[in-house]
C-alpha cells in the first residue's frame, strides 16, 4: 500500500525528466544568457506568440544549465553503453510502447487510415518484432508517426496560446501543456498491472528519456549550433513544427487539414477542359482529341 501511494509522485517526477529531453530541448547549444532580438516586424510578430518572453528566457537559461551539466552527459553515457544494434533495439522498444497512445489520438482526430497503420505497426512489431526490438513494420513500408492530444486539440481549432519554456519541460504552449497532461493520464501502458510495476515503469521512463536525448543530439547541434539567438531560433522551429504537425504539413505526413477528403473521390474537371463526348467516351490511355469534331 505504501509503494502504491508513492507511485504517482515518482511517475510525475520521472515524467518531468523525460520531457526535459525531448527532441526540441535546448541541448546546451548556446551560452546561458541569450541576446534580445532586434526590434522590427519580426520581433513584433514574435512578441504576439511569446508575451511571457522574459519569464521564458529565464527558464531557458536554467534548462540549458541542467542539460549541459546533467542531462546531456547522462545521455552520452547511455549512448556509449548501448552501441549499434543494442541502442537501436531499445529505441524501437520505446517507440513501440508509444503506439497505443498514438492510436488513441489518431482516432480522436478521425485520421482513421493513420490509426489503422498504427495498429498494424503495434501488432507486427509486438509479435514478429520480438516485443518491438525489431521494427519489422518500418521495413514493410509502415513508418512511425507521432500523435499527441495537443495535436488533437489543434486539429479541432484550439489555439496554441502563449509560448512557454519551462525548465525540465522545454518548449511548449498552453495547449500542448494541457495535451501532455491528458496523454500522461490516458496512456494505456501506465494502466497495466504487473509485478514490480513502479520500478519497471520508472526505469523505462528514465532510459526512454535518455534515448530521446541521445537521438536528438546531432539535430539540435545542426539547428542551434550557429544561431545568433538560440532561444528565438528554438521558439521559431518549435512553433513551425507544431503547426505543420497539426495541419499535416510536416515532412512525411502529407495530411490534409480537417475535414479529411476521401482519396477515392474523382477529381473535378478543370474549367478550361472541354466536356467529354456523350456518345463514345475514350478508352483509358487514348487521347480524346480525335473524338472531338469531324475526322
């Protein structure tokens, strides 16, 4: 009974750690103090998205310190201890554990084809992929995609609200922070009952966070390494990425905005095209030109 009472507190603490090492965290890519952006139209537009900038920049500096001295070193040690196929297998396992929550949000967003693809991924990788160690679905052409409750809210028109940067959480918005809370409560993996549930769940969360941070290291350096104002660069990248993910514009998704249109619907004829002949439609692959007018 005592262990069960401590479990929610432990999970909340570890959840804060895994959020701090998301792929868009500030990864110690710049100094602890960031310069203020110059005044102008771009600064005015940024101020509309980031009205709490002074507070956020303080949180960013604290986060950088923690990442530089604690989080990134731990992630690099994890990478050294899990070389090659070992690290790849662990990464695949953590990705597979996220699929049930991805499925829930796909269904809530009425992205049924994506939900079906997620189901196939989870079924194949959990069985033929040895509990997710091998991503057999990706080899078959079904790639993983992310889907959160923040995406779900955005798909139904909920505005992101002010930009936020919180230590040990990283870049977010008011909408995405609410989404994180829902995802934490709704994740089916957290509701399973098994021996040593707290110990296994805590270890998996910590290792999963280190895996995410290690995977993101190269990309973070490429994005923020030469930035004059890393805070502003990270904010711009995060907000554009989130808008693209919700609207279906991010690389690899090619998803239309709500409502989705059935791909089987025939395309409308362009206005300049002549109407097809009524007496003898052309066969597939044959130009309609000879059938229009006299020979």
